[in-house]
């Protein structure tokens, strides 16, 4: 697995990052239309924040709370994010929790981005995001579609 990662071309790395980012943006748009699920995410983040009185931010209890929040909410939306990697690491419960917490953080970043004065997300046409998301989900991002997706998520 490490050898595969090290031998991947820059294009392949960009395609992989772009796929994750486009799907996260798309899931944020879907989440924003589901009030009950958005409330569940807010409650989960608040409960994790309360745990900070007892644990460090990187403590597995806090990470597990955030991972549970992701699993009970955003992970139920389609398309689902498929994380690629070595199954030895992906099946480790602590690693799986870290990954889910990071995915929650990615969706949360997409929610907060416009509030920081960045026009990226509001300027994105939902149809464009949906098209890029379908490409990413099918794994058909190409030399032609990556530059558009890169502009979409701010890599370019």
C-alpha cells in the first residue's frame, strides 16, 4: 500500500483528493436541506465540545463522539464516501473513528467556508457539484474534469 501511494503520480493524487473534496461539498449541500439531520450534527458536536472539559481534543473518546455523530447522520446520505487504503488500518476501530471524525470535519469546513468570506461554496452551481460528484463517485475524473473540479474546490 505504501509503495502504491509513493508511486502514484501527482495527477492520481490530485484526482483522489478532488474526489473526496467534491463528495464532501455535495454532502454538505444535501445536509443543509435536512434540518433534523443538521440538528443532530450540531448536538453531536456540542456533546464532543463538552467532553473537552475532561479530555484532550485528540483523545479517542472525543474522536469517537465525533465519529458517532458522522455515522448517525452524514454517512446515511448518498453518495457514501469510500475510503481507500490498507484494510489492516481501515478495520482498526480507532482509525475508523479518526477517519469518520475527519470526514465530519470536512463537511463542517464546507458549512463554515462561506462565513469566512470565501465565495467558493455559494458560487458553486449545484448542477456542477452534482456532475463532479457523479464523476468522482464513478472514478471517472479525467484530465479534462479535474481542472474544473480543482477550481470548484479551490486547488487551482
